[in-house]
């Protein structure tokens, strides 16, 4: 292949930029629109495109100042790592019938402990990290009510939304006080995780409810059910619904909302590296301050935390994994690639990127994750839980964005495990299709 002078110059420029890139961002650094390019190697695709954007809907706020502080440690509950140590070495990859990789003999904790991974020489490292992401830490029960969510279209029109999410981990639990498999639940029939999502506002979407069901069997296609208030019926959505918006006007689909695109055996995985990623974690002492919109930059586009009110950003160790559907399953699928960013300490997905069918960057999300004191040991362990606390979801092709801020009174409305009120612990009500019939009761 002939190399043109132009392409040679470009290659040399890229190599020079890579050589000049710092290994980390120094504490005290201020990142703005004027100097962001010096730090773009630490950014997700979404954040980088927000800095490049000229659209008021998807561009960073003009006066944004990202203040970088020292990295802070937020350990998971010891029970997760105890399970990892106890069952380490049992899980193994096996070839699935469709040519992908399935997982056998998994019990609990991390299937392939990070400390034992050979990132440079293991030919299956991407698939081991794929299952570490699929079985990342999740609490036994998780509830969020009344998040402050805004959807802004390309014309600047804003609509407010709110709802409720109830997630259950029915298998492989490691949280103290909970059995590994929840008794008398779909977990006894192979259901791993369920996510119940109900719309409360605006009125035209009220009571629209979905139930996403993920199975422990990595070859089994996930099930999605929807309660349609106008029909008073529960419908099971088709397999093509993986590309459908989770709720009307949403900037993400069901595969985006899962820990990885599903089912795992339908996807090829590629390991893109372990890197320092620029992230914002809301410290425990700032969780209440995060409820206040005045403590965030928001001018009709993305939201960003104000450092004086909510603290500094930090760089965290993150595994980056790319997923693409295997050729026999790719026809009609909406994405060529999906990239996940997995936090090394918290074993939690921090962000994701979508590339459209032509492999052009399309949209994605990054969250401002809460360092939520874990009820098992609130003084020494934390849970980032999910990006539902505060987030930016941007569609750069449609100039559309969904932003979320924490619910008011987060101590009652953003809770896990025994903190969850009793009425939301009803397993049959929130983990089964039959429970959707109770939405209007």
C-alpha cells in the first residue's frame, strides 16, 4: 500500500501527540474550552465531542471550568471481594454454539479477578473483561424516585420528565443479609437482574412502564415487557426492541441501559486498554448539595458540576472494552460498536459510547456518580450504583440531549438494600410481567 505525503505527516503528528500526552492530569489543573485538547486523551468520546460541539444543545457550557483534584478511593463492600476470593478460579470461558464465548461455573464476585488478568498476552482478555462487566457489582435492591430530568431537542425546546426505577439482583448476590439467590423469585428460574422503570411525568407518559429481564444464561436473549396504560395490557416486545428507545424521546436504548449489550454470546469483544479516565464522583458529603440545580452549570445543554459546590473531578483507572455484534446477528442492528468504561475499583460502568451502522460516532452517556455510603459498612464502603444519580446523555447526530440531576431528598429517594422502603421490596410486584398488571392499582 502506498503512503502519501499527507498521510505520513498525519501519522507523524499523531505519534508526536501520543508521545507528548501526559500519563495523568496533575491535581490543580483547570480544563476549559481554551485548553481541553491537551487533555482529550483522558476523556470519553461523549465528553470530547461536547467540547468540539458548536450546538447549544450538546456543547459544554461556555464558562465551564473542570477543576481536577487528587484521585480518591471509594472501596466496595468487603463481601464482594470475599466472594471473589472464595470462588476465584472456578469460572471459565467456553465456546458457545453460535461461535461466541459463554461463561461456565460462575458463582459470585468477579469471574476473572482483575489482579490476575494478563492484559498484554491473554488472547481472551476482552471476553474475560466482558464477563467482569456483565457481573459487575450491583446491590441486591436499588430504588430511585423522582430524579430531576430534562430533555432538550435541537431547537432548544425543553421538557421535564420524572419516573421511578426499581432494580433487583436475583442471583449471585454478595451483599450481607441477602441470600445469593432470592427465594421465591424468578432468580430460581435463571433470571439474573430485573429493571422496572415507570414514567410518572409528563401526564401523557404517566404509568407507561417497562420491565427488562436479563438472564444468567449468556446465550439467552433478554426479555422486555411493557405496560401500555391506554390498552391496560402488558406486551412482550420483540427482539428488535433492543434498538428502541427505553422511553419516548430517550437518548438510549435497552442495550445501552444494560451493563453490556445482550446477550453476551452475540457480541465480539475488543479490549482497548486500561487507562486514566477523567470522571466526576460526587463525594459523600456533597450528595445533598448535588440536589440543588444552582450547584450545576446548565444553560440548556449538558449539566456539569460546579467545583466550589460539589468538589473536583479526578482521574480513575478504567478498563475500556468495545462490543460489536457478531456478523450473523448484525443485520438490522442499530450500532456498529458500543464502548464501555469499567471502573477498576468500583467495578461499575462509568460511561458508554454508541457508533451508528456506518461506524460513525453517534451518542453516549457519562454519569456523575455518587459515592453512596453502603449500608453494610457506611464508614468504609461505597456504591456508585448507576448513572441515574446525575448524567448527560447526548445524541450528536440529532442534536438532542437528556440530562439528569439527583432527586430531591435523595436519602429517601436514592437508596439500596435495607434502605429501600418495604413496599418496593415486593419481588412479585417488581420483577415479573404479572406485576405490571398492578401499575394502575
